[in-house]
C-alpha cells in the first residue's frame, strides 16, 4: 500500500514536471506522527529522505531506524534551546529563520558529522504567524550561513498561507522563485527550493520547486498534528 502510494506520487511528480518543462523535484516524505514501522516500509520501497517537525519525536524514530542510513530533514519550527540535539540528529534543517539559530547550529554541529545542510525559511506572505524570516532579511541570513564552515547553505523553504483557492497561493510561490534565483546567483551552494505539499505540489513545481514535502498523499491522513 505504501509502496503503491510512493510509486504513484513519484510518477505524478515526474508527469507534472515534464508537463511544465521543469526538472523533477526531490520528494521529501513527511513522516511526522507516523510510526517508525511506517517509515521503514516506505524506506524498503526506496524512499530515502524524510521530514520531521518535532525534535523529540524525530529523536526516537531516527534512533530506531539508524541502520537504514536515511536522510532526515527538520521541517518544523526550531526553538533555540533545541538547537544542540537538532544539529546532531538531522542532515538538513529547513527552518532556519534567525541569526541566533545560525550561530547555535554551527556551534553544535558535531565535528564527526559533515556540515549541516540548511535552508532559510521565508515568511513569504508576511503572515502574522511568527515563523520564517521576512523576505527583506533573507540576504543577510544567507550570508551569515555562508560564513559558517559547519553549515552549508542549500536554499530556501516556504509554507505559504493555505488559501483554499489554490490560485491564490501562486503569487507566493512565484515570489519565492524570484528570491531563490536572485540569491543563488550570489551563493553557488544554493540548489534547493523547498515548497509544495500534498494538495498543491503541482502548483509549486510549476513555479520552480526543486523539493516537495509530502505527507498525506504518501501515508494517508494524520490522526493528530
Ligand atoms: C506536515 C507538513 C507537510 C506535509 O503536509 P501534507 O499536507 O501532509 O503533505 C509539509 N511541510 C511542512 C512544513 C509540514 O509541517
């Protein structure tokens, strides 16, 4: 069942990308609230990259599945007091949105691990929601990450306002792509624009997403958030 959903999703990503004349994006399987058993089943079907929202929940799952050598991404808001465990647990942190967090992640990334891959989370709709940096602050944050040898700046991530009318999400995705292109011209290590979820990945791909974060379409509905 999970293998079928995975294959259907991968096929869909490929078809959408081809239709839009875009490269096929990477699939990040969002495994928040899912069991380690479900993650292992998806891994057995070939999926390598998984996204988690909470450090504590991820800790247990990552430990249980250590021998599978999966790639783990943090996609939930990171509090500064969790920067130390996060800097060791994850291969990517997609939610860096302030300079203080840059310094903490760099300081706590263990020397035995390769540099931590980092995305700047952008509050592209300028929502009252406090997560993500303002578009005007992205350049400064990107430069700060680039200065840290223990971090690698890979790109940008956004969670636009979930307008029920998908067309209303397009301007946010388009603005992200512009921001991404502008900064990537300055930072050669930037290759990732993470945007699009189960209900709107086609739109995100059309606007230039290189990584989509998909939970529900792979695992089915979550019982809790
Ligand atoms: C939960 C979550 C997703 C996946 O959402 P689905 O609608 O289940 O595909 C993607 N990105 C972030 C940041 C999330 O928290």
